C-alpha cells in the first residue's frame, strides 16, 4: 500500500515504529505539536518579571487577548475554564498551521482528532452546567413550560449531541480540504513553487477555524452557566 511522504513517518520507520506511524499519523504529529507548544511555553515563559521584556510581551499579548476574549462572553466566572480554552486554541492553531509545511501533516485533518476535542468540549459543557446549577441544570432541556417538556427534551438532546458532530466535521472538513489542495499544488508545482496566495489562504483558514472551534466552545460554556429560561 502506498503512503504519503511525511518526515515523521520516515523517522519512525527508521526506529522500527513504521507500522504504528502509518496507522496513527495524526498521533505522532500531535506529539510534535505538543512538543512545539511545551518548548514555546518554556522559552516565552522563562524569566518572567514585573517589567516585561520582548518575549514576555508576546506571551502576555497571546494569553491576555484570549482571556479578555473569553471573559467578554462568559463573564469573570469563565476564568476557571480558561486553561482549557487557551490550550484548545493554541493546539488547533499550531495543528492547522503545521500542515502548511511540506512533509508534515495537520492532526486536525483527521476526524479522530477533531471528534476527540468535540467530545471533550461536550463533556466539559455539561460538567459546567452541573457545577453551576446542580440538579436544576435539567431545566435547560425541558423548555420554558412543563407541559412542553415531552417535546423539548428530545429536541434539546439531539441538539446537544449534534454539537459534537458539528464541531468535528467543520474543523476536519476545512483542514482536510486545505491539506488536499496544497498537496495537489505541491505535486504539480513543486515544494517551492506553490502559489503564495494559496499558502496565505491556508494560513487564514487555519486561524479562522481555530477561532471558530474555540468561540463555539466558549458559547456552549456560557450557555451552560446561564439560568434556564
């Protein structure tokens, strides 16, 4: 069976893990993204001080901007869930962008990756609802009047389950399409001759899809925190 050429796959083949790399390409590239994020955090976070230096300004701009963005939607109570949102955004963004480099693969171009993140968001959403409302959280599924509960409950359940499908397919579809188009261009035009506008479009799509997934997660969290109407 013929496989696409990926540098990490060749590296794993060299150490005897070729079969694993071919069947779990998204996993080994997720490890790479994790390494990039960890090393980046160590470099940017090293030597934090009261008067910020250049690297600290970059770190504060990224983290502060994300936090302000989230609390603007959820209110100050949302800060408790900020670590998950920040990690989610940075992971998706780096995962999307890494596929623009020839020889590498975006983990988010695999449905297993996007579905796992969607399931995490789904689970945390309802954990937040239970944390804020306890048993009363069930009112979110029963509608505004008790006599409509028999109708609203299945509708709400289907709607909440559909969120997982929506989050998964949207991110996967856009990034997979980006990977496919760029792969064809690299084959036809060469690694260094692919039209720059397409690469810039790939960067734009990568950023937008990271924002969309994160924004929807924040909106779901905010909805779970609100009182039922």
